[in-house]
């Protein structure tokens, strides 16, 4: 083997080594970017699930409060005698009962609407 052929072989190996090294670094950087992206997605999903849990807890608290207040006013109204039905406080109890019932109905309507959308999405996805 002459010197020129030896230089070409050495030069090609250096180029191949450099290309390999660059590809390796590109792979590592690309992989790190993907890992960072996955970590960001994981963080966003975690934040979303936490916000959904908090919203569900708040909805449950509101629902329980409305039901407790409704029970309280219904018990008061139930204990009233016939002469008290025309008094102002008894009328205010009736108004409070109606408002609380409306709130509960709105909440249930919202839940029914969400369930209907889920069922519709499931049927559309299976088709």
C-alpha cells in the first residue's frame, strides 16, 4: 500500500468517525428534546387532572350545600301550620326552596348534558 492510499483510508475513517460522532450527538440531543417534551406533556396532564379534581370537589361542595339548605327549608316549611302559610317568612321559605330546586336541576342538567356528549362521542368513535 502506498502512502496516498493510506492517507485516503485514514482520512475516510476520520470522516466516518466524525459523522458517527455528530449523529450520536444529534441522537442524544434529539432524545433529550423528546424527553423534555414528554416531561412537559406530563406536567400539563397533571395540572389538568388536578384542576378537574378541584372543580369536581367544588361542584360536590356546592351540591351538598344546596341539598342541605333545601332540606333545612323543607323541614321548616313542613313544620308550619296552616295559619303560617301566608306569613312573609313562610313565603320566603317557599322562594328559597324554589331557588335551591332550580340550582339542583341546573346542576343535574349540566351533568346529563356532559354524559350525553360522552355517549355520543363513544358511539361516534366506535363507528
